[in-house]
C-alpha cells in the first residue's frame, strides 16, 4: 500500500474499533463505571497497571480492586486508615500482589496530597513532544513513599528503554477527547499530539506487517519509531491508531 492507501486503511480500522462496543471487552470499562474525575483516573491507573495477560482476568481483577476500594477509589485513597489495607491480603494479579496494591494506594495519596494529582504529576515539562521524561519523573515521585523494591517494576521507565505500554495506554485514556465515547479526555492540560501508541505484542506485530515499524524489540526505540510513522498520518492525534493496530491484531488476527 502507498501512503494514502495505508492512511485510509488505518483510518477505517480506527473508526471501526473506536466506538463504545470496544468498551465491552476492554479494561477501559472499569473507569467507565465512574463520573468523578479523580475516581476515573485512579480506576484507570490501577486497571492499566495490571493490564497484562488474559483480558477477562484483567477485567475481573480490576473489578476486585474497585470492590476493595468500596467503589469510591478517590475517597478511599485520601481517607483510608492503615487497617483498611489489611483487606487487600487476598488480592493478586500475576506478579502484582497485595503488598504492591497497598503501596500503590499509599503512593496515590502522596501524589494527590503533595503533587497535585496524577494529571499534574505526568505533565510534560521538558519541552519535548513525548512522555519519555515525564514518565521517568513520575516514577520518581510515585516511589517517594516507603515501598519494597519489588513494587517499582510495576511502573516502567522509558529512560531505561522500556516501551511503558501500560502507562501509555493510561495516558491515552485520560488525554484523548474525540467524543467517540471510549477515551475520557479529562486531562485538559495535556496535548493528545504528545501521546504515543501503546506498544505491545499485538500492535507491534501489526505495525511491522504494515511496515510502520522495523525494529524487532518492543522497547522505547520502537515506540519512537512508531511515533514517527503514525504522526505522519495525524500529527494532532497519533495514538488514535492504537485502535486500528490493536483491533487488527486481537480481533482480526491480522
């Protein structure tokens, strides 16, 4: 396919999957249960954090997280007592266990109390057009609280060449606002032009088949390469093509 044909193909697939039906089988359904901005972003952040593995299991365990937070995540984060965290002892999602969950709740309270919340903590402040340094700095802020070293692995660091797929997915959810009913667009101080497509095995394999990506590893260098390709199609909203790449990979086995 030439450039125009490929753009038309990707735009068509984006429109196909960027609709409310997509929510039914995706972890984004968890934050869609809420209306308060802070509830949405905390539910989204926690759901994205455990978004690896079987999608049904991700959704089931993210729902358990919300139940343990009394289905009022912001209120729980800000007002919980230490003994409330004892309820988490039965929770586990693959390598993310109750100790990590407890740490994340404490760190989220720290972010809202001392750093003006998730939206401010993930802002781009270095003049670049991507979130590489912003995510690195966010991880430093997030783990200013007491924690076990093992818990740090649950937030990736692009400055260490990680693709940081889950946090890029979270950012897409929060920043994109196209009124299609899937992404939330609640972070008005962020610019969707700076978003990167969440890169995983599905989107990566499809991107390579479409010659949007040549690098074999799914790392930060691959994210940057894919960014360049997708921004040539739409520099104002490049991460919308995540719907096309993911849909082609997961639903169409492209």
